[in-house]
C-alpha cells in the first residue's frame, strides 16, 4: 500500500514534504508510510489516500462484496442440508 501511495504521489509530481504537510504528519512519518511501516496509523493512510484522490479505490477494496475470503468461509459454514419449505395453500393465509 505504501508503494502505491508513493507511485501516486510521484505521478502527480508532488513532493513528499508537500503531501506530508497536507496530510498533517511529519516528513519522517510520511516516509515510513510510503515504506509500509506498520507503526503508521491507518488514519494517516486513509488521509493520504484522500489527499491523493485514491479514496474511491480504497473504499472499493474494503467493501464486503470484495472480500472473497470471507465469502468462501461463509459458504463453508452454510448448512449442507436444509428443510424443504412447507407447502402452503391459500387456506393457510
């Protein structure tokens, strides 16, 4: 994720100091962010994505529909057999 942020910043021809100031973090913290340091807060990553215009891609990545692993786990927990629905007639209503 840090490398993607760095690439986006360079493609926009913005300096690290400029983006760090807009994000509200120090330059050393921003450098850590670009190197993927896990000690940098998720808020700093999200703010950086917003500043660089990458937020829609980040939002798409965390949507439940995009989580193939969870969908596989959910399918594995689903009951293998189920009851057939009781046949209803209009008299039951």
